[in-house]
C-alpha cells in the first residue's frame, strides 16, 4: 500500500468560475463552433490550461471530404459593417462557400 505524502485531511472544496458572459465591444471575427464551444467550456470549468495544449485550432479531413470551418463575425457597434472573406487554400483544394460578403 502506498502512503507516502498522503494526508487524511480532505482536499478543500474549490468552486469553479462557471459561465460568465464576456464583455464585448467593437467588431470581432473568430473561429466558430466546435472550437469556440470548447474554449468557453474550459473557461467556465476552470480548465483554461487545456487551451495551452491546443494553441491553434486543428481539424482534419480525408481526401475528397469537405472540411467545413465555421466562422463568427460580430458587430457590437452602432455602425453597419460588412465582412469580406477570401480563402487562401493549398493547391488542389476548392472553396464551396456560397458567398464571400456578409453584412
């Protein structure tokens, strides 16, 4: 039986942060779900250190498959804005996006 550095004292309860809406202003453009979901989940459950394990969002697809990448554009100003997206893809890839302009 292992007893080295084991204490009979229970570990004190530590409340997690829980979900807290972020204060937003201006305009933002970011990668969407599922990556965004996990970043919010990690923050709500005090698991922010997991984000350090995946500093760059990753995904994969087999040859011939589609790889949807959802983006999230937000405008928290009183002024109208338009987002124009241009895909820079490797040779042989095809962009199937229906539109590149989003009001």
